[in-house]
C-alpha cells in the first residue's frame, strides 16, 4: 500500500498530504480539559477522536510526542490574606477554599474517565499552573516585539497592530478583522482598559479576591487563557510543530489567538496542520442542562437518565463515537445507541468467530481471496483519508459475512489462501483493539484472568450433558441463574457462546 | 471512648497527644516520589502507611488536606539549544530527550501502582516543576533574611549562620552542628563555591547540558532538591501546619534542611508533628539490586523472582505491610509472606462469616458481650496509640474465634446483645475496608458485578446435586475445572465457600 495519509487542515480548508517536519516523528498538541467540573461527554468525544488519531499515527510507524494540557488556572475567588502579616488569616489557611484541591479532584476524575474510555495517556500532560514562568516569558517576548501593551498591571495583545502587519489573523477561524472588531467581546472585567475590543488579555492583574496569583514584572496576577497553549506547545514541541488539535468550539477565539501569540512571540506559525473535532448533539440539538437536554458519561453507563432506555457500556459508547467521522456532528439518541450496540456486538462476535477459524483449504487464490484483500486495503485507505473511522468500520463489517460464510461453509476455504485468512485475523485484531482502542468487556469483567470464561465453559458443558440426559431441573436452574446474572447463551452450529450485558 | 490520639513526634522523640492547629481540620504533607524510575516497594510501604493514617484521621472526623508532592525536577542532561537562533537545533526538538516525557511515564506508573495498592489520592499532588516561581520567591526571602548567599549564579543556604542564630538545626535528625560540618557532603558539582560544607544549594545555576532550566534573578537554573517541599507545603497548608511525614531516610538532610529553609524564609517551624516510616528490609538486609537482594511490586504480583515461592496479590501485600507498625522495620521474607497470606484469608473469611450471621438471641449481655465490646474498644485504643495497625489487627483476630464460635454454636447468641453483633459487624467492615483500605479481591476479579459469585454459587449447587445423585462424572469435571482455574472450594457446616488464588 503506497497510499499517503491525508488530513483535513482547518487552516487551508482542504485535505492535504501529511508531511511531518522531522521524518518519522510527529509533534501533536491537543487542547485538554479545564478541570473545574466533571468532564463533558462532548469533550470525551474529542479526546477519543484524537486518541484514535494518535493510535493510527503510531500504527503507521511514527514516533509521536502527544502533548495534551490540563487547564487548571481557574477563576475561583475567596478571601486572600494580602499582607502575610494577618496571623489569623494565616492560621486559617486550611479553612479557605484551595483551588488546587478543586483542580486535583476534577483532574483525577478526568483521568479516571479517560481510562474508562480506554484512551492512551498523552506523552506529556502539562498543566497551565506549572508553566507560569514560560508564560511570563512569552508575554515579555510579545511586548518586546511590539504586539502587546501594559495597562494598569495587565497586558493586552494588540490584535489590530498584529493584523495590520501580518496576513494571519482571522485565517483559521475565517473571520474578517473588521467583523472581529465589531463583534468581539471579552468576559474579563478590565475591558475598558483595552485599546480595542478585538485585543485580548495575555496577563491579568488579579483582583484582591482572586485566589490564583503569581508575581510577574507587571503585577501579581495570572495568565490569559489563550496563553498557556502557546507557551506549552512551544516548550515541548518547538516553535513550529506538526499537528494542533481541539474541539471546533475552540477555533475562535482560542486557537485564533494562539496563532497570533505564537507569531507575536516567535515570528512563526505554531502548527502546520490544524485538526478540529465537531460537536456532539443530543436528539438533534446542542446539549444543554438548562434545556434539560444533556447526559453525562456516568448516566450513560448506569442508564439513569430519561433520555435513554437502558445503560450502555463505555466501549459501546466509544464504538458509537467512532461510527461518525470526527469532523461530523454526532447525534446521540437512544435509537442510535441501540443500533450501535447491535453493531458493536456483531463486530466483536465476528472477530471471535474469525479468530477461531482454522484454515482448511488448498491455498488457492480465487475471487473471494481478491475480494477480501481489497476490503482490507480499503480499510487502510479510509483511515488514510483523514482518519475516516466510520468508513473503515463499514469495511470491517463487510468482511463479517465472509467470516460467517467461511465458518458455516457457504464460502469455501479453497477460495482463499492461508495468508489471506491470517491477514484478515491480524487486521481485525489491530483495528479493533490497537487502532480503534476497543477492548473486550467480557474479558475485562473476568479480571483478565479468564476465570469467567472458564466457569462459563464449565456451565455450558454441564448444561449440554443435562439436556442430553433430560435432566431438566439442572438445565432450568442454569437458565434461571444466568438470566439473573444477565448472561445470554447462544447455541450455534459450532457450539454455544455467551455474552453478558 | 474518650481516648485521645497520640502520635510519635520525631522532633521531640516521644509520643504526644495530637492537637491540630485548627479544630476539626488537619494539614498533612508527605514527601512523595521522585518520578525518574519505577516506584520502589519501600516507597509503597511509606505511602500505604500514610494512606492508613490519612484514612484513620478522616474516620476520626477530621477534614484532612493531604498534600503529597511529585518530585519531577530531574538531572537529565542532553544537548540544549542555548541561543534560540540555531534553527537546526530548533527543528530537531522532537529528537531530543524531553525530561517531561520521562516524568510523565513514571508518574503515570506511580499513580497506577498507588491504585493497585488501593491508596486514596491525596487532596493536592503538587509538582516541583509547577512551583518554580514559589521556590524562587522563597529563595529571595531567605536571602532577604540573611540566611543565603549567591555565588556565580547559584544560591546557598548559610547553615552555619542559621545554626548560630537559631536553636533549631540538627534537632530533627539528632545531629550536632559540629559533626555536620565534619561529615556533610554534597552531590552537587559546585561544592567549592560553598562557604562551608554544611551549606546546601537552594538554587543551582544550570550547566549548559542540563535540560531542566528556568529563568531566575540569579541565573538560568533549577531549584535545590530540598526547596520544593518547603515552598509547596507553605503554599497549600500555611507556614505552620500539623503533620509532616516521609520515609526515615529523608530525615537528613532533606527534612532537616526543609526545617531550616522554612525558618529562614518565614521565621517559624513548618510542622508541629513529624512522622517517619521505617525501612523495608528483605531477608533481614537492606534491599539492594547490586547485591541481588531486591524485589519489585510487579515481581511480587506475578511471582517471578527467586526470592519468593509464589505470587502474592496487592491486597495481601498491603495486609502484610499493616502487620508491622510504620515505625518498625518490615522484613520481607517468603515465610513471612506465606504466613501473612494465611492471616489475610482468615481475616477476610472471618468477616464474611460475621456479616452473614443473623442475631438469634435474647438480647442479654453476658460475659461474652463484655469481652467482645472490650476487644472492639481495644482496636480503637491501638489505633489511637500512634496508629498501631499490627496491634489493632491482632484485636480483630481475637474476635474471629468469637465469630466462628457463634456460627458453630460453641458460643451462644444469648450471651450477647443484638447491638453488640451489629457493632462487631460494623467494626470489621470499617476497619478492614475503610481504615486498613483492603478490598475483597474475589469481588474485584468479578468486575464488581457479582457475576463470579453468582456463577460459583450455581456451580456449588450443581456439585451438591451431582454428589447426592452419585453423578461422579459431573462432580469430577467440576473439581478438575476449578482446579485448573485455581479456585478452591471449602465444605463447611454452613455450606460450601470458595476462594481464588
């Protein structure tokens, strides 16, 4: 296969052949979560999407340095002892809200959720609070280059001047600078300090009640939100690196301002390829708590939501996510989840059947052989076409009837080679587990020690004997107990298999 | 129970009644791991010890802010682009060793291991690299107070001057300043810059090849090792907090220098109580790779070491650790592990039996009632005596024969009240799971869904019927399969129970 990987670059708005800066190596930065609340399902979709991209790039043989940040500079306020002399305030430190305690809680929860969704940890997971010095240095560089100004201890990026001197601003988000000026808003208090509405803060003087604060040449304050990604991507991947990813909603202002900051500080673009994931919808609409149209990952897993008819396992949800392309919206509905669940089980059972097939043919390559090999080639072609997971999955599904046909004898091993059977086996294994990052949940509940499998095989054997001996008491007892445990048996030609809800 | 918690304070070398600075709240700082290699078993013992202390303090009703740091400032060297103008070096950033990638790998591994040992995450887990500004500020404060001096871009703590002006230095480690002067060594290169051998670096100018480096008022460099704990404990717990913990080996120079730094910067002692865990030995000697006398946690879990005859589960190892007091050395030998395994199973089975007991008495309190209540009181007394887990465990074990006696009928429910049975049940549950932090590994392998338990009960029932019907084929098949799966059945008066290796 000499196909080349193509990725859709948000910057050029077209698919481009992917070419890394350093041969064989890729630097990839993805905007991570803000850890001031539980991670949203939409964020999970973004991180699962980039997990598959990360896995596929590694599968292609690249050494990938994958950096995903933790935004832990928050906006919690409380009583701050300003002087350091107030002994009572000092003594009572434990009684005050400590932002880092909040951060730790939600960061742990985020890591737990990423593990539940079976995403690989990034190579480096830098935290915004851990890189204040680097951010201060970048602010200084931007000031030195004339693209930022200081007002009352805060520092603002001079968007207007930057836009005039560089044909860059607005390129990523497709906004025109004049429009930006008209529509730009800023949530920060010090709006009136800015020379222009399109300017944005890169260092903010802390109000007395602001809990997170550091010394800087301009004030005791904290960095502007967009700055951390510029500073940390530069530190760990270089001034210009290969891939920058994130959710669509970050395109503006976050990524647009990131680009401006990097140009302003280093005089070059941060990333060659910008990849953006699309939104997760529910029942055709944007998820919204206030409109009672939202669901959390735990609710999906335990089924406790009026929006779904049953619980869905984490791997099922992951599979569901992969059934849409990362650049398409994904509409979560109960019907779609039920359909995906069926598909997920069909895929996993197809693979189980496939792996159990023993080659029994004459090693001759017929039409079937070509058909199977073409389908396998197509899987890679789909993935090389901007990581098209739904189409790659569709190709895998086209192979399942071949597997079942070979098993049932409708199709003949005489029409394929042993090599082709092996290739099909390894392709399924590699795609399902290594690239799509799914895992066998049956095995998982068995603690990975196969005890569940062993016990089930014993029970299946006992049931078979009981039926043969017309010992209905025993077979009824087995049926009832397995039912209570939500374990289903399926009798087939090749024996009985089991699945568990 | 009006017993008061007593803790052994390394600073006073005696047990003291514990009195927190703020009523109902505790600030506790424990020195965490250096994440430049896999975590050692000895470190695991320290963190398990403080996990039990943390759990017990919370059980007593305290709100505990538990801070445990990550030491991620390492000493990796490589090629550094010094100018920022070397475009080739800049382009090749991905090819260089990135210390943070190493850090991330071992930090993830550490977190994984802490989860395997079922330790609770600390409230805040600050990283040294995330607090460079705070460390720089502390260096400045120490300089301002006259207890540090600058030499060629590095900053040294003036131990001699500090010791003369403060009757503090040496108190914790029991060293006399004159001896210190004689014996103090320093691993750092710039030794000759120091005014005195007992002085130590708090900021170190980075050699050109040093990869981790930050701007400071004195040089591009990195903080001295002892500094991070002073800076981070002050930030998150206040200048003076309740408990400072760590391994015995950290007493000197790390903790001694920490005390000096805090006094030097803030003019007060960091912690009121210093708690130190003792060493983990193996076969009576210090663990040592070079002397082929060492074992890793994974080796313990998979049994692949010549020093042990079989594998041991994480919870078994945790139980083994609790069988020694945290201030005693713990000698790991295969015999001790085998004995502990038996004890662990006896405790867990005793609890299983206890929880299944139904009260069947006349609610009269006899001698047995008093005996059981006294034993329960003793458990708490032992824990209040400097967290004496081995003695608390011994008391639990003294209760097991009572449980078995009640079950078998040797002891009569008529001699205890329903309240006492309930108290015994809740005490076992609370101590085993909440305070000692053990968990039921049988359940754990069943994925927490009880499927394993359910299947095993079905198999036990079928076996019983088969035996009654003299269906030896079936009962033999069950015996053989369970044997292969390393599941043991134990027939007792009250039915058959099962355990799994």
